[in-house]
C-alpha cells in the first residue's frame, strides 16, 4: 500500500488538497451564514392583555443588532377600501404634556431585547380617526396591518416587519385575532421598496 501511495503521491496530494479545500469552503459558508443570521433583524409585534380594543401592542427587537424605529404604519381595511397611515406620533397626548421625545413620538432606538408599547388598538384607531376615507359607518375596520419600519447598521436599507389582525364582533365586543403566530419579517427587496415608497409618500 505504501508503495502504491509513493507511486501515486501527486494524485494523493491533489485529492487531499481538494478535500481540504472543500472542508474549508464548507466551513467558510457556515461561518458566513452564522454571521448573517446574527446580524439579521428580528422585529416582533405582539399583543398584551385582552384581545379587544384594549389590547396592548408591543414592538420588540429580538435581533442582536440595535434598531431605530423610523415609522409605524397602520393599514385599515374597511368597507370603503384600505388606507395606510402613520401612527408613530402620540397624538392622544395633549401637546402641553409632550415634554419628552418618548411622550411625543414612537420613533426611537431599540437595543437588542428591548421593547416599546405603541398603544392599545383603540389608541391606534383614534390616531387615524378622521383621516380614513369613506362615509361614517363605512370606516369601521374589519382587518388591520401593523408595519414597523426601522434602520440598522447591519443593513444598507430599511428593515421591517408586519403583522395582520382580523377584527371580529363577538357579543358586542370587537375581538382582535392575529392571522399568523408571529410577525412576518419583510426581507425581500420588493417588499422593502414598497414600504420605502409608503414612507416617502408620508413625508
């Protein structure tokens, strides 16, 4: 066997080199993918408390990188159609009491594992009240979409997440029912560009 190896040393060396290269390429791919996962944003949109108009809506940053919330968009689907409006400004607070940035707007940085309560469902609907098109009575939403747009140092463009909720009537109560278990992370270029256009249109 040793004689065969010595006779074919060049071939054996080439095979060993090829196997070593494959191992290193595989390791490099695993390392790059691991780094990419660590720097990937993960924004949660969750409910706290009851699932009615008083449901508290939380936005959490589960990514390892800090994010800065640029805007929060509320899309209301009604009998008159659908409209997307910003709910980042805390208009329910009297202007005289907006003594800090936190009391005036929801635009802010979020460290990893931090969260912010963006308001109850009733509060969000009040922020867009009067701005929804259609006749009175036709503007009651049957479904809402909450989209959080943010920026992070790990990405060249915006990062975003969206969660959809159905609104149903149950014993004279409005019940909020999420369509998915957790928020959808918007990672495609087309999806992020669409949100960027919405943000630019709201300027």
